[in-house]
């Protein structure tokens, strides 16, 4: 029998330990993109009582909250649900546009 390559060993380990493999990938992603580890993510989640920092809703079953970060300052702000995170992104994180949207909605609110 031939010895397994490093890739084959890793693949086999991932197949046997899918939860740990996902946690490792998540930790690497958070470190690379946001300069935090998964432990810090968990702390932030506890600080926010497990809900989105904007709408205060829990994430959908099986989903995680998104790490919201300021692209200009390269800093993490909080954890958001996919709707709030997308909304901020679609408005280009522009406070003036978001305020204009609020005024628009208020004008038509009953």
C-alpha cells in the first residue's frame, strides 16, 4: 500500500472531522479577512446576545451572523444578519444616503 500524500491525509481528516474542519476554515477566514479569530467572533456574538446589531433578529437556523467591517478604516464594527449587512453594502456605507432613505420612508409612513 502506498503512503498517503499530505493532501490525501488532510482530505481524509476533513471527511472524518467535518465540524472541526469547518471551524478551522472559519478561523482562518476570519483571521485573513477581519484580523480576528473565531474565539473573538464568539465573544462578539455573546456581547450582542446572539442577534444582529441593527435589527436585533437571530440569524436563520444554521446560519451565522456576518462580520461587519469598515472597508476604509479596516476595522470590525459588529455582527449583522445577511439582510442588514447587504443593505449597508448596497448603500455603499454612505451615511448621507442612508439618512435620505430614512427620510423617504418616514415621509410615506402612516
